[in-house]
C-alpha cells in the first residue's frame, strides 16, 4: 500500500507542475510562481494525497465564501506563513492570485481578474474528486452521522408505521389531516396544532403569544420575529394546499404512468433474482396496489403459475450500501425491496408527468436537466437578483412530518407515498450492524425521493417569496391566490436540493428550512454582494464561468475501459484553457493514440478536442462497401448491460405492463446492471456511434 501511495504522489507531482505551467500567465511575479510551485510539490511529498483531496479544497471553499461576501477574512487553512500587509493577513501561498481578487485592505476589487480566480479555484479544487478508496474511519463517521440525523428529525403525526395511513371515508381522519400545519414546527407539542385552511384563513394573522410559545421565544430575537415566521409558514401551507389538488387523483392512472424496474441493486440480495417474480408483496403495499393487478400476470383469475409462487406478505427492509464518493467519505445509498421499487417508479412517473403538464410549479423544477439551474445561477452572479442554497443530507433530513403537511390537500399522494415507502433499514458491515425503523420519508435510493424533495423545496421557496413580497405590500391579505404562484415562474428554480430564489428571500428561506428540520450547507450557499454563485455544477462570478475542471482517475496506468472517462476529463481541461494539464493527460493515453481521433472543439463522440490537426491520417482506415463510406479504427463508447431474462409468467406480466406495439422488436427481461465503458470499433471521424452490448443470461 505504501508503494502505491508513493507512486501516486510521484504521478500527481507531474499534474501539479503542469497546472502551474497553465496558470503562469496569471502571476505578476515569476519568483512568486516558482515559490508556490515548489511549496505545493513539497507539501504533496510531505503530507501525501490529502493535500490535494482535503486541504486545498477547504482552502478553495474559504476563497469562495470571501468572493461571495466581497471581503477577505482570515482563515486557519494556510500553506506557509502569513504576511501582514496594511490590514489584510495575506497568505504566503498563492499570494499573487489573492491580490488580483482583493486589495491590500481585504476588499474585493472593483474589477477582479476572473482568470486569476479560475486559476486559484482550479488549483484548489481540481483534484478534490479523485477516485481514491475511503478509510474505515470515514465510513464509520458517515454511518454515525446518518444515525444521528435519524435520531433528531421529528416524528410524524400520522401513523406512517402502520399498514393504513388514514381512511378518507372517515370524517375523523379527514379532520385530523386538515389540522396538520407547518406552523406546528414553532409550537410546543403540549399545545397542539392550530387548524389553518388555505381557503378559510384565520380572522387575524396576529398570534396570541401568551402561554403558547413561551419556550420558543428564546430562539428568536423578539415576538415579532416569531410572528413573522408563523406567518411565512402559514403562507407556505397555503401554497402547498393549492399545489396538491393540481396533481389530480393519483389512483386514476393514465396511459404512460406505468411501473418499471431500474438497473440498480435491490435489497433482496443477488442480482440474479427474477425481478418479475415478486417473492414478497407487503400488506401495506397491497392496501393501495393489489398484487393481482400489479404483480400477477394471471390478473386475479385465481391461477398461480408453477414458476410464480404465492406472494408472501412479509415486508423486507432497505439495505444500506456505502459507495465511493471522495477520499473524505463514502455516499450512503439504500437498495430498496423489489416490490417497493417497482411501485415507486410508477408513483415517480405520475408526479413527474403531471407536474410538467398540470401543476404551476412545473416551470420551476427540473428532474433531469441541470442546465437551466446552471444558466440561472450564472445570470444571478451578474445581476445579483437571486441567491443559491444547497442542503446537507437533504434526502435524509426530509421527514414524514414535513411530507404529510405539504401534501395534506391530496390524500391520494399521501396514500401512494405511504404504501410504497420502506419502513425498515438494515446495515451489515464488518465493524457495525444495525436495523432501524425510519422516521425520514425515504433515504437516497428510493425512486420517489428526488421528485418529492424537489416539490417540497419548491413549495417552501414559493411560499417564502410570496409572504415577503405580496403580504408586505398588502398587509391585510391573508390568502394566497393561484396567480401569485404563477407570477414567480422565472424567479425560482429547484433541482433536487439545489435551490435558486430571489436574493431578498434567501435569509428567511434558510430560517424556514432549518425550522422544518433541514440543514443548509453554508459552504455551497451564496447570496452575498460579491457576485459569486454556484448551482448544479456551474460556478459563476459576475457573469464569468469560473467552474474548475476536475481530475477523476489518479492512476498512471489507464485501462481501455477508462479511456472514455479520461478523454472527457482531458477535454474539460483543454476547453478551460489548461493546455499543459491536458497534454499531461495525453501522456496517459499514449498507448491508445492511434485509436483516438482529433475532433473539433465541442464535437460529439470520443476524441481529443483540438483547434488544429483535425483528422490525423496516421491511423487504420478502411472503406465500408455496405455503407459506402471511409471508416477509421477508433475508440467508441459502449454501454455494457447485464441483461437478464425472466420466466414465462414474468414475460407475460412485463408484456401486459409495457404493451409493446406489434411492429416493434420487443423482448422481455430486465437490466441487472450497467456501466459506461469504451472499446475499439470502426466509425467515421465526424460521426458519433454508441455501441450497446447486451449480455443475456438465461434463467436456470
């Protein structure tokens, strides 16, 4: 292990030297440039890889915060000594780059050098996502944090642990649901909820503080601040009560709303399990989704196929899995049971399709396209009109307590989310094992987690903006109208836990999120006057893109399957102007150089971006007499799929669900796993060809 570590350090020394060649132009002094280069190489040899994956990224985060606030503040993260220069504690390391962003008083310059800022951020963060194994200590830390979050989030009011959440035919259950309000978050449990209806607002918006929130006042500056928080939460509740009915009755499924299986792991274990032969169909799930309709190809005729055994009502739990993320620690994802995952995909499709066609929030939320959030963040860095918020452990902190209040106006959504939610979670590791009953709505890994959290956060952002804008202009208004929501369509955008909202509402939105049990990641949330914004992978500073390209694979020995990923990283550095670093990465591709074409910048396909020498002729070439074209032997992208076939009854169930057209070539089965890789094939230089490999494994 020590030899491997030393080899990586020696290899990444070349990366540092290439990076400093690229940023030489940003330095005002040649001696400063040489000193910083030699110091970072020395620190890498002394401290090891953590200098690139942990220490420098922490320095970059502090630099981002200073840009956002428009003022340099001293940091405890230094490489070398600190020089005091007329009020500003100037770090010795990267001093030249600091002083091109801040003056000697520590104030952000009127015209900072965006190139120097990009150089600083790339040097600091370019290697923070190196794919290195995480330590056992970091795994145990993440597990402890996961359990601590589960312990601290509020318990739900409705019986999410029971098989039946509520009975819509019971007037008592309907009344109990209607009494759930978000303002309960700032109310002592002994007092009980105060009923609020979006369409029957209370007579007075002022709250009687006497004897009600005495134990809550200490956390707020004064009574008026607590009154304002309650008013905002009531406004969010009204927005939620308007949005909920717009989804319609989810129990009435439409043509494209179908269950399906994904390529991910399932909690039952082996990937060779037949996903269309459901072993378990829990009672809670069957209460809303009968097994004879959703899981049985016999469609309830009472015939059980020999290869389709009787379903068990046992409810398996989720299985917690640690997957590599960064050297700082792994990412924890839950593998869901087969039956729950099957139905979760159906509910996910319902929420997504109806959101974009019928719900007012459709123009504010993205589920698959991050570009809209990135463009809005870049524009906000120039205009200063909006700020960005990022949440820590967003899926783990979203509680059933919040979900039941957000969707209280649409019982069908709550019933379906409750039915397909997994109640138990199990972890079996080498040094720790546990089995817990979840209070959170769903961990990362559930198909409904992303759409549900996006909708919840968008409703919160809309409610805060309406409360602060409209109710300030019209203090006697206590009712939110649908056109108030529609007026904000181009001012709010949400992608998962990345939120963009008007800058004047950011402060209150952070307070609301914290009050509802969520945690704002202040290291990645920006709304200051400096002009720095970050969202969905786009970093903007006063209208300029300062997103650093990032290294991924630290290994000097590149396998054929890794070539596509390395070329993409190389092209990112090349496109950002770090040409020496791109050429250093080219050295790792030397053994494949005759298989990698030179493509015009921005082209599709696998190839090196270049502004010159397009279409080198020193490679194998052939004429395809069938397609009547010249082709080159080159690296091509491949999607490797482990494709499994099902039994006869599984074939039939899948055919009933997918209803393929007779003119299409259709085959049943499911993808047990897939990965993107690269291989060698023949294709024109100017054409992008993706090769899909199906590897079928017959049952039995």
